[in-house]
């Protein structure tokens, strides 16, 4: 059964509204992290991108500024993406207040089992 053009248009509009909302939240997240850090958190050079400490597997943290680091694109952000274990260790050592916030949030929201499995 074919959908009428009107129904198809309504469906497309609802999808684009969801995408627009996500991108607005993401934009606010990036702006907050940029304003807080101003330069690359790792090397001090001018920053260009925002790195999530914990990724999409934790949707409640996705747009939380405490879950972000402002980094230069090369080499810092690329290195953090390629070596997530190193990134976690670096945040644990150099940004303990952010690490504590993120891990407490995960433990409270998802329970110890999920946190221990993802560690």
C-alpha cells in the first residue's frame, strides 16, 4: 500500500524536527565546552573539536558539558579517538572532577554492572 504524499510529508517533517532538536542540543553542548576550556585541554594549542569522555552508549551524558573536552584536531583528538583507554586514563589523572562526575552519573543511572563492563 502506497502512502499518500501528505502522510509522507508529515513523517519527513517529524524526523527533521527530531534531527534539528538533537543538533541544537549538540550545538549548546559544544559551545559550553568551548567556553569552559577555550584551548586544547591536553596540549594548550588552539582547540577545534569537542571529544566526549563517554560516548553514545550513555545517551543521558551525550549533551552534558561535563562529558566533553575541547581538543585540537591533530594530534590530540585523533589520538584520543584511536586510544580510548589512554583517553580515560588521561581524564582520570588530569581532570579528576570531570571523571568523578561522569562515573558517578553512570553508576547512578545505569548501575554498577554496566559501568564495570564498560570500564
